[in-house]
């Protein structure tokens, strides 16, 4: 090797090292200045549902810790996948985050084409809360008081046997599918973009029932406009202690609830995700947040990033089996 070629090689290596060092320093500087503008929490449902309520409860408290406004942006549609794809393909700098939910662990099994991979394209931050789903009917329009009577009513009135969900491939859709399988009934699935329009039609008598999360329907239950027949989780809800579980109502082993959490794009710097996790867990464990969760029928969680990652993997596998069993596919 000649002197000139050796010199050229040395110069190339030196310049490459300087460039790499500069990039590392720039990234470190960006992280040290984070957040340097408002942080957005993307909710993949319309305003008024559980996801939206939890996001706004978190945003109000997180803003004080970050020293920047925390904005909630609703991007509903396609069973919560539109909002998820928007965040997955957005900037991975910690300024745009997803309020994810159990629905995102169902989507890979029911949608033939997704523009993202939920387990690969996101970093879990923490689970905000677990919320039971509840089987509710219009109290004035449906003359039943328990699950057994509802099954009988559905069998006698097949044309009225409609149930609403927050969209194709959501937890409510899966619950409705499993409910039919275990009761031997046939229900007509009516998908909505979220809890707000779903509750409006349920109150108006356009649909027979729903398996929505407890938060958006709790005020209507308490007001006597909706009647809760059962919760879908293994244990009763503290907010509705007198309402039995579906397992207690003749469907042994029935246990499907809804979790909600926060995720960042996969390439988000680890230091940023770590700080977000610490700040959010501190908020979730605070008495003020716990009190708010009690009011809306939610159970605060605040787990670690690793625990949430494992939770997502387990839920994805569980729902893949339910989807296969129910033969559910969505284009």
C-alpha cells in the first residue's frame, strides 16, 4: 500500500469517526433539550370514549412534569388502526405518542393488511389502566333483567338482535363473537367509530345492546337509562359491585377486558422513553389519579416497559386464537 493510499484511508476513517461523533452529540443534545415543543397524545377513537378520557386525564398531569403543553389529538377509524399507523410512521423524537389499547393486539389477526407492525414499530411506555367491559341494554326498551333472559329475548326476536362495538377488530367485537359462541345465539354486529356514537344509538334504541368499556356508559347506568346485565371480566367491578360477571351468569371462564397504555415509535431514544415511563408511572400511582380512575370505573396499572411488552405479546397470541376460532377477517 502506498503512502498516499494509506493517508487517504486514514483521512476517510477520521472523517467517518468525526461524523459519527457529531451525530451522537447532536442526538444527545436533542435528548437533553427534550421536550422542546408540545407533546401530542394520539387517541385512535373519537372524543368521549374511555381512551379519550384516560388520555385527557394523563395529559393534564403530564404537562406539569414535562414543562410543555400535552395535547390530545383524536384520529379515529378502522378499529383504532388509523391513529396507530399515523404515530408509527411519524417522527420518533418523543413528541408524538400513541394511546394504545387491547384493540391493537387484535388488529394483526383480523386485518389482512396493516401499515405497521404493533410489536416491532412501537416501544411500550406503560399501561395506564384496565377497564372492564359491560353488557348493557336500553333500560326502557328491552324487557330483560339478566343474561339468561336476554338470550331468550334474542332467540325470540332475531331481527332485533344487534350489538354495537367501537369498530371491527376491537375488543367489543371479540366479546360479541365469543358471547354468541357460548350462548348459541346469532347477533348482528354494528361497528361504530367509537363509544360516543355507539352510546347515542343504544340510548336511542337503534341497537339492542353493547359490550362497551365501563367508563362511557357508567353515567347512563347510574341514571337508569342503561341497564348493566354483566361485566365481561373474571371479577366484578368496584364501580358496579352488584352486577355479576358473565362467568357468574352461565358463561364459565369468560374473561375479556380492555387495557389502555402509552407507546412511542420504536426508534424513539431510550432516554426519552425511560423518562416518559418514570413520569407516567409516578402520575398513575398518585392518589389524585387513582381517585379519578375510581370515578370512571377503571383500575390504574402503571407497569414497567418490559411488563407491558410481555402483556402485548400475550394478548396478541390470545386474540389470534379467538379470531381463528371465530373465523373473523377484515379487508
